[in-house]
C-alpha cells in the first residue's frame, strides 16, 4: 500500500514538473516570437523615419532656385558649389551629414555633395528604379539598389513645367544598425547576390549564403554563426537558434515591392531576460529594454565615454536610468547633442517616447 502511495506521489510530481517545463517553454517561445514582431515593427519605424528625413532634404533641394538654374544651364561647377555649401551648412549646424546628388534627365550625374569628380558619368544602367518616373511625377523614397544599396529619396525637378532631372538624398544603414546595437541587437542588411552586377561598389563586401552584406558596422563575432546556419530554414520559420543566439529574418523590398534581400537580427540568448514578457503592453523595444541593456552595453562595449556613439534620440530614452556616478558624463554628452536641435525637434523627440510623464518648466 505504501509503495503504491509513493509511486502515486512520484507520478504526480513528474507530471507537475513536465507541465512546468512545457509551460516554461511555451512562454519562452511566445516571448521570442513577440520580440521578433517588435523588432520588425521597430525596423519599419526606423526605415520610415529615415525615408521621411531624406525626402524632406530632397524636396528642399528641389526648390532651390540656384540649383535648378545651374541644372537648366548645365553649369556643373556651380551646381556642385551650391550643393556643397548647403550640405556643409546642414552638417555644421545640426551634426547631420547629408549625401545628396543631382541627376540629369539623361541619367548622368550632374553634381554630388561628397565629391566633384564624377560629373557627367552615366548611371542609367545602375538605376533601373528611375524608370518609375517615366510614368509618375510624384517624389518617391524607398530602398533601392543602385551602385550601392541604400535608402534613396528621389524628387523630379521641373521648371515652368519642363522636366530637368532629379535630386536625391541618400542614406545607408549605419544609424539604423547603431540604433539596434544600443539595444543589444545586431542587424545585418543583406542584398541578394543576383543584384551584385548592379551594386558594383559592393563586390568586395562579405557574403553570407546567397547574400552580400550591405552594412559594414557589424559584429564579427556573429559572422561565423551566420555562415553556418541554414538560410532556407531561417526564411521559412522567421527565427532559428544557433550558438546561443536567436536569429530573426525579415524580407527587404524595393520601391516596387520586389524582394531584393533581407534583414537579419542577432539576439544573444543572455539578453533574452532583458526584454519584458509578451503580455506587457509595448510599442517599441527601446521603451522596455533601455534600463537593462544600458548596463550590458556599458559593461561590454563602452570603455571611456559610453555615450559618444548614442544618437540624441537614444539618449532621450536613457536619461531615466543613468547611474549616479555616470550622471555628469551623460549630461555633458547629452547637452552637446541636444544643443544641435531646435525647440520643436526636442519636443518631438520627447513625444516619440510614448511615455506619459509630467514635465515642469519650459524648453528654451
């Protein structure tokens, strides 16, 4: 009788343990997929933000009378000087580096903000996306291939109804990958190798499976893992686990909706506990990971001034979690970054936090 009781209770304990193990794994899996969804939402938000900023610059340049007249008169030297002056002024006063170029209606380079040695070079073979403007007159901003993969905001230039060419503002993926890195996530921007004949400036870049790596500010420690995984399985499932890392995948599409590559996120397992549980109401990862991942980033990456590589927007999120001994260092760096923004821009940054918080005083 005693033996049967012991067996019964042992059985109950085993069932409880199995149930607890199963429940724990179910919660963990739900959390992983929730994190994956939030990463995708955050990436989409970051891409849209950069696209809109590029579009604002391109629209402003397209309305510059001096640039339009220089293009109409085919005065490349004047076009370069005006473009160079404008972009240098923006960088001096805001700290933001602008890469802009003017393209003639024949699809030749007219002027570029970063050099003046390629004026007249034809780029039509590399910019098939510009065929969009054969049937459209409205501006467009999207991820496009070109000689190098990037975000391109393109605005057609007209004068008195006459089409003259295009103005473009171009950005790449460094600031976006830096944004994710501040959360402990490494982002890899991958272009399908079948497009390498167009993206000629990426021919020497690192390749992973059937992709060429577009961004260069990546973590070499993860490359070996990415070279060993099955990308077909990753694309099919959206997530794989390898070398104590969770690896997520999201398709990359150009302006026509065509899949031209992918975004790969690498999240080390040790960071998993820094993200809240799926039932928590969150909109963006940075809003829920800033406190814990601040400590991780501080310990593993930043040895001297840990804040110099953070953007002003990232520092908005960190301000509530800074250790007392780091407070002055943080404030010094924050003041330098925030001083470059207008009052309206600072207010917008605070509103983007999506946090209800009483603010006393005025922003001067």
